[in-house]
C-alpha cells in the first residue's frame, strides 16, 4: 500500500523556484560543474577546466594562457556556469532530503542527453516510474514506498522532430553520456533491439510506441535510427503531457 503525504506550501514554493531555474537552461550539463585550475608550463601559465562525466572519467578543457584577455573572459564565463550549476545541485539536494522524488546521476544524465538532443517536447515523452515521480513533485506529494524501477521509458507520441542525430542513431546518442550503453537482444531471435542497457549496471532505456493492432512487436522509428516496442493503450497515456524537471540525487 502506497501512502501519500502533501508537502507544505513553503516546500512546494522551493520546488517551483528550482524548476524555474532549471527550465531557464538552454542545455542541461552532462558533466560535473568542475573546477578552474592554473598550471605552470615552461612557456608560461595556462588555465584549464577539469570536469567528470557520468562514468567518472575526467576531462580537461583548455581555456588559454592566463595573461590573455580573452582567457580572462572565458574564465569568468566558466566560473558563472559553475556557480549556476552548483546552485541547481544544491536546490536538488535540499529537495531530495525533504522527500521530493529524485533519480540517480546516471539516469539524470541519460535523460539530459535526450533533452539536449531535442527529443523531449518534439515528439517524445518520458513515461514510467520516473515520470510518475516527476508528477508527484509537481503535485507537491510524497509517496512511500515508491514503486521505483531503474528503467528510463521514452515513448514516441508522434514523429520526433530531431534536427541532428549522430551516426549510429539513438545508441550513439546515449553513448555521448560517457556510459557504456549497448543494445539488449530480444527474446525472439533476429528481432531488432528496442532497449539499451549500461554494461554492469541496472540502468536501461526502453523505447516505446503506441500499437493497437499487433502489440509487443518492434516498430521502426526512422528518425531515431532505432526500433520501439509497440504497446496497447499507450496512445491514451500520451494524449496530454507536462513540461517539468527531473531532480538529481547529487
């Protein structure tokens, strides 16, 4: 039995403010906020920004020579990005601690990658338990226990108007997170995959599409270079959707 509890007005207001900050972003960062460091070389001092991806791999971004005025402008822009990213992370962490629904970092980075590619709002909708958690947050409600699965369920409501898809289709897009996604073989030999899983983890992305006549079969989604599982009654679920945010545990 799931018990529901309503958050008080002040907590719902805090969530609304965090949502406003998050939706103001054009793109969601796939890397940590990182840090700016000055390193000495034989030719002088040079500035780098170090960040980590979802797999824990550190990357370096060269900003330029410390003495260059253009570098100073880049550094100020980067430091502002870091402050903004840290502010959002602090809001998300505070909301999680008081009971708002949040997902693990790898899940959030995966959803962010799909969002940055323009998939959500352009024909695709997040469904499943993560979407249920997001709706609870929108309503200002806490559910206990929460029926969590680690699957990221993406439903195609209509043709997805994605401008640029990397070579390799949806699988290549998911790999841009830095996580080792691979296709999940279907039970029936020879059928194309409709799910993508991270090696060594439970995280899995399922692509879904409405299909009333012959459900549970793979259906080609040409704009994503992938296949989706056809589900009955899914069209009813996709008739209406809301724009929202998915909180991270970090």
